[in-house]
């Protein structure tokens, strides 16, 4: 038995209720670096990582009182200053005043666990998830990584308040999500805003509205890191505990790694938002230009041609018989030029859309289409002008594509609104095989749809094609979540 004790690759020991080791095996020396004499001459807590001492003291108290404790994890500081994670299995010999324990070194698995958590968060960020989804995932991961009672992510607002956007950990149900607390006083959010650096705090002497919130939750200490976006402090991320602990640089580093991923997600979202807003401005400017051109054609060239045609017809009776054929050719030419301008004007910006709305405008497209086209517009009210214009051009281009490529016998246009989303569907019974990614007339409309926060998709199997566009009724909803 003596040999088995020393030959075990795991750390095995006997400890007394006074908090000292009574016996340790050789694995203690091999893994942690101290001599057996050092282990036996110093309190056990001297070897425990400062952040884990309170938890370890509480766990040891349970054991020395005769209680049971399984799968307890803590960190020991090695002689060279490095840190090892140990997972303990214990048994209390209460009548003898001893505790038997065996520990396995799980440092590598903890590091892999940390890396796996970072990969999960990085994957959410890389997939372009909304910041709110990233915040929720990160808050949960940080609570697990740091064994925190509460994790919070929030943003500094322009009115000197701090708004809480996501929470994790056992105490998350008590968090002030959606609240905006006034900055000021001695608290973690205020300290980080001033220093721009990671900070830690004991809430015993904290002050200000944020400290009042922490006292209400009985938080004893916390650590936080700033979320930096494009060199400015956007917000902060915190981890808090209901028991006192010494915050180590290791904890700050682990929190900072995840904070960098959060900052990347926010920067990506802000860039996407800025791009979408830029697209929207370009589209709006183009629509304004088309509207001006349509108005100039209607009020200028079109009216002048109408006037000339009327004047010409007013003199028809006075035209000699020998010039009647020339007169008719000129008159027909004026009519054709006028019709061409009307068609051009309608294509630039359909006047019926501005006057009467989507229903009449789309039904007009259906009547002019070279194949039978059913049009159904079922929306309770007129949407914003930019949405009407986008839908009109999508339908017009879709019907043009069907006429050119689909070899279809009929088409169906449907416009519906549900839960703040307008859904436009244009389908045909043609040959199918359309692929938006290979380019088409519709490909140029994608920017217009994207600029309005919408989506465009094409389903084109071997028979028939359906184009679907979905647009939020507010027009532009790709703002940064929580803004």
C-alpha cells in the first residue's frame, strides 16, 4: 500500500482539520515543484491560487465537518510561479480528524476548454451574428470560464449612463438588462471609463448608482475590461462574485481575450450598418434623380411634343392633297416619339406609383407583360416610398426576365405583409434553372434590397422559378442591435 501511494500518477494526500497536509505522495513534488517538507510545514491555503482560497476554505470546512464533496476544482501555484488546475476527489474521516484526497492535473483540459469557448464565440462572430446574439453567447461562456456568479456586457451612452445588454451566470435573472444606470462614484463601470484599462473592485466601499445595484445583488467583487471599437471605449464586460477573492492577471487575460472578440463583432456590425446606410443614400439619390428626369420629360419634351402634334392636327384641313402623305408621316412620327418618351418616362420613374401606389402600378406591369400575369397586392397601407420603388423595380425586372428566358406560359405576382415584413413573390411555370449568383437583371437590384435591410432569394428547380424578396416595413433595420 505504501508503494501504491507513492507510485500513483495522481496527487494523493492526507490533510488534518487544522489545514495542514499530513502526508503527500511524490506526485505533489513532481507536478507542483515543492519538496515534501515544504508541503508539510505550510498551511494548505498557502499553495492555493489567491482567487480560489475562499472557495477552497469553504470546501475544506465542509469536509472537516463530516460533509461530502465531489469533483472540486481549484488552482495551485507551482514553485516556479506557474499555475496548475487540479480536480479533487475527497473523503472525510471525521472521527479521525483527517481528510483523504486525490487530485488529477487537468490544466491541459482546462486550457482546451478555454480555447473551445473562444472558438465558439469566434464562430458566432465569424458568421456575422447580430451583436445581441454575440453578447448572449459571450456572457454565458465567461460565466462558465471564470466560475462567475454574474457576467454583464454593457455600453456607455452619450447621456453619461451605462446600459446593460446581456447577462450570464447563476444570478443573471437578477441583472438590470434594459436599464440605464447613471455613471459616477467609485464603481467598476466608472473606473473603466476613466482609465480605459481593465479594472477590479471590492464593492464594500463602492459608491454611485451602479454600486447600489451591486449591493442589492450582494456582489462582493468584480473585474471588468473595456470594449474598444476603433480606438474608442464602446462599452465594458464584467464578471462578478458573491464571495471575496483576489483578482489575478490570469483572470483579466482570460476576460480580455473574449472582450476582443466582442469588440470585433461590434466593429463588424457597425461597418455593415454604415455600408447599408451608404447604400440607402445612394439608392435614394438615384431615385431622386430618376424622379427629376421623369418630371423634366413630362413637363418639358413630352408637353412640347403634345403641343406640336395638336398644332399640326389643327391645320390638317388646310394641307394640300399632294402633301397629305407627308403630313400623315410627320403626325405618326410625332405620336411614336411621344409614346417612346412616355414609355421611357414610365421606366425611369412610374408616375402611377407615386399617384396611386403599388396595387395600380403592379397591375399595370401585369397588363403590359407579354404573358398572362396575375397580380395580387394584399397590404393594409402604403409603405414608405423607397420600399414601393424597390418592389416595383424588382417585379418589373423579374417579369422582364421571365419574358426573355423562362419560356413560361404564365406568371404570378403576390405582395403580402405579415409582422412588419413585406413579402414579394414572383413565380412562373417556365423551364427553371435560374441562378442569381451567375448574374442577371435582378442581380443589380440586390443592392437596393440590401440597402433597405431586406433579403432576396431565388428557388429555381427543373420546372418553374420563384423569386422572393422580403423587406421590413420600416425600410432600414440593419442598425446595430441595442442602439
